C-alpha cells in the first residue's frame, strides 16, 4: 500500500487530533530515517500504523493478547500499552505486513525494549517529539534527535520513566529493561 491508502485506512479509527499527531509522527520518522540511514518507506509505514489500535475497545484488545498468545503481562495495563502490540497484530492481519522489524517498531513504540533496532528507536523517538507535542523538555529532545539517535532514545526513555514516577504510575517491565539496556550501552561507550 501507499502512504495515502494507509492514511485513509487509519483516519476513521481515531479522533482528528490523533490523526494530526500520526501525520506528525510520520513526517518526523521520515526525517529521522533519512538522517540515520534507515529504510524511509518502513519508517513511514510504521509511523502511520503505530496508533491504529489506540482507540480500540480494551476488552477486544485483551482478547487479541490472549488469542495471539502475546505477553500476558499486557492484560490490565489499558490502551496505553495494549495498542502497540495489538496494532502490530492489526498491521499484520489487515494490511499483510510481514516485516518483523516494521512490526516491532509498532509493537514497542510505547514501552521500548532492550536491543531495539534503529527503526524501533526512530518510531519511539518520533512519537515523542513530533511537532504537535507540547511538554516541558520536548525542544531539548528534538535537538538531541537531530544530533544522535541513541542519545535521543535514551533521553526519551528517561523522560518517560520520570513522568511515570512523578505521576505515581506503574512502569511496564519492558520499559525498565529498555532503560537498563540504554544505560548499559552508554556505560560501555564511555
């Protein structure tokens, strides 16, 4: 499928504000893919589809987790975490996407994970820094993303974890593994 077909397919599944966000993620991901030598088409597709399940029924998504034998730890975490893995299932079943790297970029765009690919990092970072995002520190994250993808990824993960801690929310285990992986890589790089 081409960009316009994907955009037409996702638009009815989300409010206008989320559609605008998705277009922002797409544009940011394309920019980062060019900058860091990633497959632009994969980045574009993953960005367009990353929130396809964001507004799906939670019970339906939990059934997908069970039926597809996804990580059972997802049950009970709500749409914020369910929509990534379920979105990857939708990308595969409805759009015929079989590229594991592209599917993983959708699957882990909210939690992160250890040993993320460059494409996964691009989608994670693009989701956080797209032009419509407004939060303290977003401009600093945008500047980092233009200089070094790994440092931007690390900063985005730290920002997310700090937010979750400050707002007294639980942290999904993959996010902790992602943080530990990023810190270990920074330590090994000196």
